C-alpha cells in the first residue's frame, strides 16, 4: 500500500493509520466477546501490508503508530493497564514477526507467482500469531484472571483469520509497480464486472437462505474469477463473499444460523470458511500468474527477435517441408527486389537460376527426409530487375515435418573479389615463372618442373638440353641491345615451334636456354635437338634497323641415368654444351652415356 496507492508518501501513511484505527475501533466496539478479545481484528493486517510495501525505517514508524493506537483504543474501552500494555506489546510482536517472516520465507516480490507461496505465507502468519497470542494470553491472565491458554486461543481465533484473509487480499489488489512489466494484459472491464456480479449473485443465493448448507456453491464462481483475473480475482471474490456473508450473519440469516453457539463462534467459522476458499484459489492464481508471465515474456522475446530480424543484413527464412517460403525478413526484399508478401507460400526454387535448381532441390530433399541436418550451398538467383546475384544458403532441419530454416547471405561481392584475387594471384604466379622478354618459362619455373619429373618419370625418359647463342655479344655490340632482344625473342619462337607441346623450353640466363624432353628415348631426344639446331641456323631474323641476320646455337644434351639427381644431370648437359663450343660451335654434343643408354 502506502506509496503504491498514493503518490504522496505522507498522505499514504496518514491514510493507512486512519484506516487501521477505524477498523480497530469498530472491532473493539462491535465484536468484543466475553473472552475480552474482539472477534474480528483487521487492523494488524493493514499494518503488515503497509510494512511489506515500505522500507524498514517506515516499517518501524507503522509499528509505533500501531502501539499508540492500541493503547488509546483500550484506554477508551476502560481496560486495565496490564491489558492496555500487554495488547500493545502483542500487536507489536505480531506485525513485526509477520513482516519479518514473510519477507524471509515467503518474499512479497514473488507473491502469487508460485503455488507454494500461499503455504509459506500461512506458516509465517501462524508463527507470528502464536507469538502474539502468548503475550496477549499472559496479559489477560495477569489483569483479568482469564486462563492463559484460553486467552491465547481467543486471540488466535481473532487475529489469525484476519491476517490470512486481508493481507493476501490487499497484496493482490495493490501489486508492486516493478512487477507490471511481465503482467499479462488487464482483462476487459466488462469481463471483470460480469465475474464479480456472478460471485455476488452466488453469494446472495447461498447466504440469503438458512435451510441448506450450500456454501460450497461459492467455490466454482470463485475459481472462475481466479481463472480469468488471477490472484486479483480471488481477492475481489473473497471480499465480496465476506461483505455479503457478514451482512447476513449480522442480520441472523444464512446457513451459519444452523450452527449452535454464540455469535462469536459463528463469526469464527465464517472467517475460517473465507480462509479456506481463499487459500484454495490462491495456488490456482499463482499457477495462472506464472502462465501469463511466461506467455508475456515469450511474446516479449519474440517481439525482440522480430525487431532484430527486421534489421539484420542477412536474409532469415523458414520454409515448410514442401519447400515453400513460410517466413522471410525484410532483408530478402533488399537482396532480391521482390516484396516479401508476394513470396510467402511460393517455392524456394522459383528465383534460383535453372542450372542451380537440381543441386538445391536435392539438398532440400535431404534436409526434409532427415538424411542431412544442415546444408551450405552457393547458388545464383534472379533479381526482380533481371540481374543475377550469388547467394550462400545456410539451412538447418527443423523438427520433424516442420521443414527447414536458416539464413541467406549475398556473396556476389565476395565472389567477385575472390575471382579478382585469383586472377591477381595467377598473374603474379605467371609473372614469377615467365621470362618477360621471350614469354618463355624462366629459370625458376624450369627447375620446378624438372624437380617434379625427376620424381615421377623413368630415368631413361628424361632428357635435358642446354644451349646458348654463338657470338651473341657481337650482335649487341654491332646492332645494339634492342636488336639483341629481337634476336633472343626470334630464337625463342623458333625453338618453341620445333618442340612438342609437352616439352618445355625455358630461358634460364642472358642468352642461355634449356629444353626439357619427357617421354622420349635418348636417340629420339637427340634427333629432336638436331632439328632445333638446324631450324635456328636456317632462320632469317630481320632487325629493327632493316638488316637481316642469321645466328647459330651450340647445344649440350644429357639423358638422365639411374638415380641421377638434378645437379648432376644439369652439370653433364652443361659440360656437353661447353664441349660443343670448344669444337667449333653451331653443333650438338651429347654428354657421356652409360652402356644402357648407348644400347637404347
């Protein structure tokens, strides 16, 4: 209560004090019986609720106000000082213990949210009332000579029902503001009025007659109100039953008239009846409150997810088992150009280019029949404007029969960049392995390929020929370096033209070249080398300045022997090249051969 009911804290406290004082005065004036105790005592319940809804410092203020109020009311009732002080102490003990125990073993923050809350609350109140009853019974015994046990019993019968009924009722009718975040939507006012009218009508039917004990008929209407309004429905219903029932009891009407005994006994029974039906409804209200809070939390999280999904850059989707769109976030419209609403219910394959449909259809079938739990596939789709985009689909199988879902990412720019990077890498690789002047493979490329063939090719089927241009320095000196470059390019083209496609011709130095012949015997390799030698010497090379020149080459050739490594093979071919130069140039010399090579 307090600041829950009133924005002004002081106003709220004054209202609590006034309400508690009025209830206490009415209870003592109208319901006190021969035991010296009021039959109904709701004042402590009001103070307990105020303490539970307030800070601890304000709680102490409420306790002191209750003490003063109790003293004044009992003085006004002309009770002995022992009763005045004893009842004041008993009330202080009761409300202090009740507030403390309820906070500890049954926190108000979780009231009406857990089915066990009502039981723990009842235990806390019962312990509190026992403590106050011991004090009050002692005061009655000391001042008015009532039996201690009997006095304590009267006190408990007066205070226990009031606390058990009024405290949960007021807590339910004044929920904390910070719990409203997860509260379900309030029912329509017409629904609330109808349910309360139904409870009132049932109560009138039950308590306006005295022949039949049909109080149980109120329980269905109470549970119906609880089902629709949760704990608040139970509290309102019990309040209506209490008002109507009390009126007929005070007018000597109703089924409790059949109970033999004093009026106080009938009031006690009626309070016990209210406690019983209230605590039957509270666990149901707690379960329904949990249901509503969880449903509201689920809805809130779903809305949060939709909020994020609407803003994420990738397409989030869900498709049914037949492969039709069930959900697409707005990113799909940005990616494809199509409105999302026009695509829902349409086949996933519609926008995929024809050549990619079989692969995607197969993947979809494997997802839906359980063969695979997820797929990752890149396909191309047609946009609304006719352009083609490349997308990556990441999909996961949902529960059996529910299809699949996942995300779609536009990877067009990524794939374009990757293609560009591959082209750049290939260009760099080509440049690293190509002689810029002749466009032949360079020294690095030649030795890489030679290394591969040394491990994969039979020794007798691998031949290396090295050659360089005879007197090339004279060409450079006489015609200049540009003319020399023309000569080198022309010789490279001539040699390349005489060799097979599978053979490798490379420039490995200034005017030095190498030939790699694979899959031919030594004799056949020699024949191919002679053709190359003759082709070069027969070629006419036209220089930029107009003159035509002829050049020759000297060549050394070596066929690999068993277990011969690269350096040895190259060294033998190089020795043969120098032998050709020593013997007059424009000739082919072969490296020294083993007997096996000569026989071949």
